[in-house]
C-alpha cells in the first residue's frame, strides 16, 4: 500500500502521532514515574530495554539491534545501557562473531526488576489509554503496532 495515499485517506501523518498522544499520555507517564520512584523502581526508560533483552533470552543482542527496537539514537542507547549495567541489570560481552562488537544480555536481577516494574507500568498504560479504547480496539492496535516493530512477537 502506498504510504502517501494511506496518509491522505486517513488524514494522519505519522509525525502527528506524538502530537495526538503526547497530551493524553504525558501526564500519566509523569505520574507513573513518580509512582515508580516511590516504589524504589528504576526509571521507566529502562523497562523497554529490559523487556527487549528478556525477549531474546540468554544470548542477548547487539546494541544496534536493540537501538532499532527502542527507536533510540546510538548515543542515547549507550548512556542508557551504561546506567542499566552499573545497576547490574545487564551485562555487555564481546561478540563472538565480531570481536570488535558487543552483545548485551539481561541478568537474573534485570529479569526480576522488570517483573517488579510491569504492574506499575501496566496500570499507567491502562489509566492513560484504557478509557479511550475498547478491549477489541486495544487488540487491533496491538496487532497494527506489532507490524511496525521489527521482529516483534506475534507481528
């Protein structure tokens, strides 16, 4: 399907998505970070990285692969991984196929903290989005977003 034609028909440009969702979700994310802080949990920005690393398992993934999943610039991801590694939630290892590269893997502590973070994160997502869409629409949205994310489960 032609992207320009799709945008014309929908009346939406993907660049508009942040403008549409930002005002709805941003206050809840700030509230969520406050709740997360009070619960002694790491910053929410860590959750997605830990989730992706948990999904791939013990073998981990290369930083450039994680970068694609998280849609972060390389320098932002590097700093994020530095902080998560310092906390003991991930380890970086030399890539066996390319001795110059690295592989990042989640630790057992990283898995445990991600599982502790999820109920807080899930509640905020439900609060931010839940009253705007039905369960069926949420399932449809999840499927559509899954198509946009490379190697997403069930995409």
